[in-house]
């Protein structure tokens, strides 16, 4: 059953016992509609999508961290994942003391990019700033 169909039967605060009672009440209603069970193949496809979205979010966090660190040195590049190569090229201008941190992030970015399944319109090749 969709949670939205059970919600009207919840009488008080949200606890497991109250939720179970609401489900028991809702299932006895003759007008209740049920959600079909997903097949294993469908669940696997959804898992692939969720894993890819997770990796893309992590890649975005790494890119934002690199942008913030370069911004501290006055290096600003246009936003967007399609400008990552320009961002990494601009990283050449940072002082040697900042190089290890930026290299570490660039390596993580390349690793993350390699793990993201390709075939998406926004996929790009990673270039290291070395």
C-alpha cells in the first residue's frame, strides 16, 4: 500500500505500533488499492540509478571543494560539470604548498568520474592537473 493511503488512518504520533495499527486498519478497507511488488530486475535497475546518482553527488562535492580552494587564490572558472577540465587546468597556477591538497582532490575526482557509468549526456573525460 502506498504510505499516502495509510496516513489518514494514523490516529496520533508516529511510532511503529501506531503505524502498524494504521496499516491493519487500512488493509481492511474495501476501496484500498495496492502497489504491485517490484520484480528483482526492476529493483536492480533502480539500484543502478541510485548508485549512479550517489556517485554524481559525490563528484559534485569534489568539484565544489576544488572550486572553493581555487577561489581562495583568486582563480575562478565558470560553473558546471562541463568546465571541470578548465578548472583543473587553472589549478596549475596555485603555489606549490597547495599542490598536494589539489592533487588529492583531482585524483579523487578522476576516480569518481571513472566509476560513474558512462552513456549519460553530461559524462566527460577527466584530466589531472599535473
